[in-house]
């Protein structure tokens, strides 16, 4: 350490640079140059290096004399995350970091989605990085093997899903491998490096199936203690899990009632399921073909951006650019967002996994666009990137929790309904379906992992204890999303405990903050000013968001 760490900003700058140097995948995701041909070392040694960086930064922060509110907020954001990461360290969670959505297995593949592709140098970096895949996966495998030797393992369900992903990405299933397909799309030769990447994922899948699967946990629930810690990490707040579970049921029942009323508007006398069947089969409300659907998403994002610009949000010029993308096959079947690079040379992007579908009913997709793009993830994350000197580099690039980010995105969906953009009952039913999915997540995520009973008064298996087998039919019945996507969702919840509840938990905090500001300010309350004040704080945990918004109200 050669830099004088005499301010929160200096500690932040040093930490981001040091962590990026030790985490090439993260550096690419953030648009930090210098490690384009390397991949993150997920071995125990690599993890120890990153842990050492965190501890140095934390020690430096605790020595500082904090003089301004801005510095206090920035310091507290870092310390809250560092405390959670230390808790994960104590639990040795890095030795069982395997699931179907957000583990080193996916990060090593998905980093290629985020790499620049325009120049010959960019393309050469892609090919060179492909050559690094086998060693990266071998290093990652050493962590899983160490965990396996100590009995620190994931559930067999996650292993089976990971094996299938390895098959798809390596080309062992139908179609070309991800790596060969990427080179073909760019018109470049990958040579031996493409073969190496294919063989790396094939070998990873073989090892998981042959060596790890039989040693994995046959049970999916992680139990109350691990779940409590995970939910604290994803939300940045200590939850009463039993109260949250009951509140989740109340939200399920409330949304179910509103869906019934909306179905009546769509087709008098129809149930929610019948109304949705009408919307699904309506060719006038559907688009055929991936390219046409991507064009619709792009147009929707662009039009929404222009409609909100200067009215309910101040949107900086670089943030006004967003790209709609079709996601590569093989991943989980849920739409996702990737943020812009630090210098905005790579824009924020929404990614839609089609799951092989070519016909896209639009009744639910408008709300999804608002969630992933504007005013959801892209507006929040893009604004954070742009805030420059108003936030530290850590706040701009690494801060925040799923509860903050996903809560904002769910709040954004509801906001668009409040502003009149979902008056068409078909699109409003899409919002309610989205809300229903997130409420059901609260119920089944907590319910499955804590093995809680379903309320006696509930018509769906009332009085029985939650199991994964009960979860999928309930998801289908109450949210009306496609079965293929929801089957992937159940696996996701079981492999990523505590994350699924962050959407509704976070939305609850955002709505509470807005209502508290409205009550405190009365007629002086202004929605645009509220959004600016809240987003200018930067990302953080939900407890800190609650505290900081209270301070702003005085």
C-alpha cells in the first residue's frame, strides 16, 4: 500500500483499484481496464487475497477522523458491507459458492458478455481470455473440493443445474458452444482457445457430476441461521423472518384480489386465469421473432426515457443511452440488467433470455421493461455511476444491496402505474403478475428454507409444511408466469437464499420512505425532489436508507 489513505475517498479509490486488480471479472463488469485477458482466481488463495484487501481498507477507515456528513455516509456504507463479508468469511461460504444464477461458474462465462468487441484488440482480448477459462475453472474447483472435504457443500439440486449449464456452454448439448458461437458472431477465429474454453466447461461439468454431486447435500433448506444471515446480506437490514413471512402472505392475498378485479375489466365474468389466457392468445398484443421483440424493448426504453426526462427525474445525458439485448442461452430464465462501464463507453443493458420462445405476448413485458430499464435498474444504477465526485468510487461502483436495488426497481414499476402508464387493464395485469411473483417469493423463499407451515386458512395446502414440490404449482397458480421460467425460479430461490425476498422487502422500504417524506413535508412534498434526494445518497443497505432518509427529513 503506497497511497496515503487519509480520507474516505482515498480509501475508496485504493480499495476499488486493489480489488479490481485481484478480480478481473469484476474489473470488466465495471469497465476498469487492465485485466482484459485474465479471469478471477476463485481458489482459496484468490479469496484470501481479496479478504486481505478488504481488511486493509476497513482498518484504514476506522482510523479516519470523519468531518462531513457525506464522508460519514460513505464510510458507513463501506463498513456495513465489510461486516457482512466478514460474516460470510466466518461461515466459509466461498467454499460452497455454487448455484444456477450467481456463482463463479456463471461469472466466468458471463464476463464475455460485457467485454468490448469493436476493435481487433478487443476481439484478441476475448480470444485470449477464452484460453484462460480452463485454469480459472480448475482454481474455482479447488475451492469447491476444499469445501467438500470439510462437509461445506451446496444442495444436489444446484449441482444438477450447474452440470446442465456446463453442457450448454461447452457445446455438449444441442448447438454450438457459447464460445464458438461468440467467435462466429464476431467473424473471428478462436482456434485452440475456443477448444480450451469448451473443454474447460466440459471438464467442470464432468467433475461436478462425477465427484461433487454424490457428496452434495440432498436437502435444499439452509435453515434459519444461515437464512437470517443471507437475508441480512441481501437487504442490509435485520428482518423478523416470521413477521416478513406473514406480511408476504397478506401481500399475496391483496394482489390476488386486485387481479380478480382487473380480470373483470378485461373480460366481464372472467377469472384472473381466464383473463390472462385471453391476453396470452391475443395476436394483436404479441410480437413474433427475437429481433422484432428486441426492437420493441429498445423502442419502449427510449420512449420511456424521453417521457420521464425532466418531469419526474433529472437524467444525465450519458444515462440516456440504454441497449436492449437477447441473453445467450444456458442461463436462468429471468430478465436481468448489466450496468454501464465507469466511463459510459459501454452502456447499461437489459438482457432477455428467451428460453427458445419466438412469440412474445406483451401484456406483462411493459412492466418488466420499466423494472429493468427506466425508471428501474438503469435509471438508478446509471445515475449512481454518473454522480462523480458527489459519491466515492466505492459508492458509485460497488455499494448497495439487492434490497436497495431490486426494491427500487419494483417501486419503479408501481410508480409507472401511479403516473398513468399502465391504465390499459392488460398492462396493469402485467404489473400485478409481476407483483404477485415477488410476493409469492417472500412466502416460498422463507417458507421453504425455514420449513414453515402454510396458514390454515389458505386454500392451497393449508396447514402443510412448505417443500420445493409445493412451490412450483403455487408459483404458477398465483403469478401466471410461464412454467419453464418458474421451474428455474424455484431452483434459483433454493440456491440463493434470502435474495428473492429483497424485491418486496426493498419496495416496502422505498414506499415507506416516500410516505414519511410526504407526511413530513405536506404540501411542500415534490416527487421529483424526493427521487433526487434519495438517489443522490447513493446505494446502501435498507437500514441505512431508512436512517439517512429520516435525517434528511430533519
